[in-house]
């Protein structure tokens, strides 16, 4: 590295240049990616507990959603650790010691909503795999706006992609020199990979990478004509928006039809989640981030997506197309207006019922508020039964 003739080099001592040269020789390639905007803003905790002996008070900051009919407040958080307190039940009255009065005060639930796992995969992990995989772990990741909880959550993947510890570039005061730099991440499409584009990998290569990373046992589902056990179905429970209000009833119906059923919310420990999901033959749930975990399913497993009213256009790019490219079988159940909590919320001739696509064209925030953030579903089990029978038939064939 010939610095002697460089104006840039004269601003550093020989000792500093020597240190930087060693780093450049040690690390031959670097990928940089950002978790969020580089614009610096004051860092606020999502929840401040201001309670005292007289009253219970929480101050909330960030992306906050209030669901009145269920007396629930959701607070989006990107910073809380997995083991942090994430649920509260409070009564907003300033005399909490008065047992007689408090029995008449409405109880509200405050829940932390962590950053959707779908975006972890489609915006970061798959692009990171595409960008770094061709270099066989001889890559150093420089991260701006580093979140330690995110690094900890996906440490197995990061360690599999790079033999070096990630570097928080925001904390580095020294100049770092490298012979090659890639700034940003390659991305082909939503929750997928185009195998005809460099580096010519497929989404199934990525799934095999995940199997190796988490030591998943099942590569493909069993042959049910030669197996005596029941096929296992995971019903992904949601704790915030788009509740499946009768998930217990749906689960009981699936058991009667011949499934072994588990109803559970997806936890934050991704290593445990990967092994857990890999043990199932069917994953089923209302459209949302929980279905992202289909990446851990064995080949030829079945994905059943329950699509809430008005969200049909979101199903195709997010889960329908990706599931088929992942060698999974896909079934879609479209929720009718009669199965949606939106029924009766608006006037009978409301555009909400008549033209969801038209409402989306007027602005996604309004569309999201109506169909994504304030809609729950209660399935018609007689109608949904046909979808479960289809899943059984697919598994047998």
C-alpha cells in the first residue's frame, strides 16, 4: 500500500498507517449494512415505568397502536432484549390501592411488538447471504446502528457467514483500510432469490444453509402411507393484531380430521424456533410475520395461509410465490367479510367493504390501519374444513 505520495497519508502518523495496513492485510473483503436510518435522533426507551404507590403510569414512545375493542396497546420495539418485560396489565385510575373502586376500572393490556421477523429475513439475512456467501467466510461485517439484541438473535447465521466478529463501525475512531469494499447488500426480490442472477444461488440453497447452521434433522417430510404417526400441524398464534379468535375450535377440528396439533406463538430464540418448526409437516396461520418460519420446514411440507379480508394482494409476493420456490406446498384460505371483525364497523356501503384495492391506492398507511392493524378473524369451521382436508391429501400424495 503506497501511501508516501498520498496527501491523505500525510494526515496520519507512520504508526497509525502501519496498524491500518495490518488490518487491510488480515481482512480481504468487507460488507457493510445498515439496520436503520443513519440520521441520528434522540434514543428513547419504548417504555418508561412512572408508577408510584398511588397510581400506575407507563410512558410509551415509538410506533404505538391502540386496539380499543380488546383494550390493548401495542408498542413496537427494536431495542428490547428477548428476556425483557414485554407485557403489562394496567388500570388507568389514580387510586390503585382502593380495591372497591378499582374493580370497576377497565383493565388494559400493554404489549411490546418486536420488529417483524419477516423483515429480518427479506431485508437483511437473505441479502447478507447473497452478498457474502461467495467469499467463503473471508468477509468482515461493518455494522452501523448496531443492535446487540439483533446480533445475539442471529449470531449462528453471522458466524456461519464470516469467520470474524462483527464490527460496530460507529464506535471506530481510527481509519480502516481494505483492498475491497462492498457497501450495501444485494437483494433480488421479496423473500426470495433469483437463481439466474449473481451469485447464482437459489432460495433452497439458503434453506440448506439454514439447515446446516441450526443442525436441522428433517430435510423432507415422511411418506404418510408408510408412516403410522399423525401429520403434525403448527397453528401460529398471534398476540397483537389479526387474532385468530377461534383458534382453539380450529385446532380441535384439525385433531378430529387426523392431525397432531400444536397452537403456539413463535418465540424469539431463533435456534429453538428453527428446530421446533422443522418438526412439523404443516404450518398454518393468519397472514403475518410468523409464517416467515416456513424457511425451517422440511421440503414438501404444507403452508396454509389464512388471508384476512382485503389483503389478497399481499399474499402472493410475501408467502404464496416464496413457498413454492422453497419446495413447499401452498394453500390459501381467503377470509370472507362475514368472518372478519370489520363487519359492522363501517357503514354498509363503505369503501372498506367495496374496494380494498382502491383504498390501498389512496395511501398505504390508511390501508394498513384498517386491514392490517385493526382486523381479527373468526373462521367458519365448516368452510375451513375443506382446506384442512386438502392439506391431508397433499401430504399423502
